[in-house]
C-alpha cells in the first residue's frame, strides 16, 4: 500500500446498512438516513487507508471494494 | 491431503478464509459448507422483501472465480457428520448421500446454528427460516397465500412479520412477549416495537399454543385463551440451536456454545468461531451470536494463525430492520440509566450509562446518528481497558 493510490467503490444495492464502515473509518464512509453507505472519499489519504481496509474486511455484505 | 479445514461456509467460515489470505497465509485452505450455495450474507435473507424472488447473486459474499483466485477450495452441499480428533479426520456426507473423509492439520469449526423445530413434524404449510432454500420455499408458498401466521415474537419473528406485511399479507404473530428483544436491544427498543406493532395491521397474540393442526389448506393454532388462529401458512421463528451433533463423541465441550479459549482454541489443533463458538470472555447473557462477532472472531483467529497482533473483540453489536426502520444496539443496553441524545418523532438514539459512564447505545430508525454516537463515546476503548 505504498503511495496514496487506493481507489474505493461501494455497491449501494448490496449494502444492508450495518454501519460497520462508518464506525471504523468515518473519514471515508458515511450513511444516508436509511443507513445505506455513502462514499465520502474515493481515494483515501494514506493515513485513512488502514481504516478503510478494515472497513472492507468488516462489511458483512462485502459491499465495499478496492480497485487499483 | 491434509489442510487447514474450515467446516461451515457462512459468515464466520468465509470471513476466516478471506482474512487468512488478507494476512498472507499461503497454505492450502479447504472450506466445507452444508448448503449448496457459495457463501452468502445470511442477514440479507430477512432484510430482503419476501414478496420478490430473492436472487442469490445479490447476496453472495464471493464468487467461484474469486474463491479460485484466493486458492480456497470450497466444497458445498457437504455436511460434516463426525469428528475423530485422534486421527484428525472429519467425516462428511454429500447431498446425494456419498460419504467423504477429510484429513486436517488444523480444524476450524464454524457450523453455526439452525432453527429450533417444533416437537412434531408437519407438512408443506409449516416453514422455518434459516437459509436461502428456506426463504425460497417461503416466498413460493407466500405467493399463493393471503394469510400467514408467524410463531415467535423475537427479532426473527418480527422481521418476517413486518416483511410479509409489506408483501401485502394478512399477518398474525403469536408469541410470548418481546422479552428476548429487550434482553439484546434494551427495553426502550422493545417498548417502541410493542407500540409500533399495536399501531400496525399485524394481529398480535401474546399467548401460548395449546394445539396445532395442519389440513390440506390451512394451519390451525388453538391458543391457551381458546382462540383459533387459522392461516394458509405458518412460519416458525422459535429460536435456534447449535449444529453440534457431528461433534458428539469428541472431547469438545458444549455449553450454550462450543467452549473455547479467548483465542478461539477448543482443543489441540481445533478452533471454533461464529455463532456456535463461545470464547472465554464472551457474555452469554448479553448474546454473543451475531454477525459482527462472527467476523471479528474470524479476523482475530486469522491474526493468531498468521502470527499477527490480534485486534480486540468488542462487545456485541446487534441490528435489525423492522417496519422499515433500523434498530441497533451496542454494548450494554439492559441495566443502568438512559439518556436520549437524538430524537425526531419516533426515531431516537439513547445512551446507556452505569454511574456516569456510557456503556452502551441503542437506537431506533437513526442509523447515521447511531454510528456517530458509537464513535463519539468510544465504548470499544473502555471495554478494552476493562478487560486488561
């Protein structure tokens, strides 16, 4: 994970609003009023990347993905 | 060939395989599941409207291609039937009845729970809901029916009832009380659910069933009050029990869950994760069987197995969706005082305090504010220091 090249995508259709992403990476993710994920930052800065990776791993619907 | 073998391919089992690869584990991984489908998100089953056909593709956690890329050998439709810990072998049976034997280096047990069944078996109008095939059957039957009874007034029962109401069915819920919901989500949530149930078009009967009969077109329940509740289909949501029969005869200890150390070890080279596992330090009274715990345990075990520093397992996080609103609870929500921090009509977030310290949160219909509060009050950190 060198550099700041991380690129994130979220799939709002498979999101079930558990809110795990927001609770571990609130700089990168938010929720709408129904709890469905909103991506705040497609390219998280280096300091936020570790939290974003944890969010990917904790998402029960695997609705967050990382692309190169 | 012996391999790391994971028995159970739902949330916990798949999360473990996935996390092991994330942490650089390079040995072979075998993932065995009793269901035919590739690992999917079980909680999505009851969140999806029961009126529409549920497409498995929308709720799967992975794909054949990805499993192959990650070098995870996935075997579906294979049910474990026995364990010989001395020779390190798992006995199993395929859906078509052939027997297979797997040798393992390390074994991870993640066979989870199944629906608790009624003491008698019934015919085609009586359903249980735990897996994808169950939902498929219920949807097909519900499409032909206009009246449905849900037996059980726990979270699953109310999820199903609210879902069937949305699908345009006439729904009756028969259950004892909302006590099981209050135990997990706190009384404030349970009280509001009770009010919303009362305001909804769902008929609720807090009563016990004294007799039950299934005819060609109806399922009839006679309640203790003498009332007859008749509907075309009955969905039973009367609790769950561990899939642990295949472990009988092994030295593993079952007590509510499969007993394991705080690192998930249940025996020499045997680990347990997910809904079946009860790690030392879990709080059975509070409820340890939830999706968040399953994923956290899987990550923690993957960290142990790859020599990484382990993350702490946090107290329970529970959530559900009923009447179109998210209900959520985190930490301890049962005893102590309550303070409402956000409120907007029937939507709110409450802090639960012991003395002056915030030890839990509950919320009704405010997922965004709940997540913010969860971060703001840092309950995780407090819990961690308590454990040290």
